[in-house]
């Protein structure tokens, strides 16, 4: 691994997913394909993004979060006591429906289209949050790697719905 420059170049972490990858992710979630099939497609997209970063001179590379639905939702797959709920489902249980409705009206997408991890019981780790992502990209580059993870504050703020 080479020394980093004084001002290293990196990305924020996420990179837009292609239609092909989004279709593969949807197929896996709906059960019409296997996780292994989805992972093969994701591997191809991670490698393509990695090669692009290397070609343009990015110093600290990332997998572009290609396997993740969004920055928070992937934790629901890996933690017990957490489940995905659409904002519409949350509306069913929220006590302050008027306040929550005001928040929903500020969104530029329908509330049924957004899912959020919500704490529904004691939280414990079922599997590593990012070890596999790190291992895969490390196998394919000698550059320093960054694995974006939501911190405790953002997880608590996004997952805590007292009514759940």
C-alpha cells in the first residue's frame, strides 16, 4: 500500500447503481433469484466502479455501496431486532399522525416507496456489517479502502420509532 498524498482523493462512498443491478436487487428481495445470483451481479458492478476509481486516480477507493439499497437499510439484513418498514407502515403506528404526515408531505417520493430500518426489539448483530464488502474489494486492489458505515447517532435517529 502506498503512502497517501497530503490531500487524498476519495468519494463520499456511494455510487449510483445501474438498472441491471437494481433489477437484480429487486429480484433477490422478491425471491425470484438467489442471493448468490445477486452477489455475482453486484461483484461485477463493484469491480467496474473500482476500475474507474483507479483509472481516474482516486487514492482511497470504495465499493460504491453497490450491494446496499441505501446507507441505512443494509443494517436491517444484518441485525436482529431491526426490520424494514415503509413510511406508510410507520404512519399506521405513529401517535402524532399529523406531525408525521407533515414530514411525509416534504418528500419528493411516495411514502410507500421509502423503507427505513426500525428497531422492533433488542438489537444484536446477526452477521458482520461490512466484513464481506471489505474482503471482496481488498482482494481486487492494493489501494487503501474506505467502507462507509452509518454511525451510532444516525442509526439511533433513523431506527428509533417509540411506537415500534
